[in-house]
C-alpha cells in the first residue's frame, strides 16, 4: 500500500510494503530521494524536533511580552494602592 501526499512543489510517498519514504520534486523524477525505514525514521525525528523547537521558541517570545505587560500592570496597581494609603 502506498500513501501519497502531493503538494505544489513536492510529492511525498510512503510505500508500506518496501518500508521506503520517497520525496520527489513536482516536475517528476528529476530530484528524487528514497529513504529506507531507518533513515526515514531519523528524518521524521529531525523534522519533529525542528517543528517543536520553532514552536517553543515562538511561545517563549510571546511569554516574555506578556510578562513585561504584567509587570507594567503590577507597577500601576502598586502606585494606585500607595496613593490610597496616603490619602
């Protein structure tokens, strides 16, 4: 059984009988890479790690921005509380 995913510039094929993963350019067999199950697994682990790394990096930047905004809000709350205390 073959599983095929066609995109604009590439085609990905997984052949379950041969346990091979093939990446082809959209224009045919001009650029074609065929990986056996060991290399296909290693490639997929690499792809997943890069996706997680990029996803975590984006969240870290968003978290830093949120922390800075929270500090500003906390500082303004403290100033208001102090002003009420002195009245």
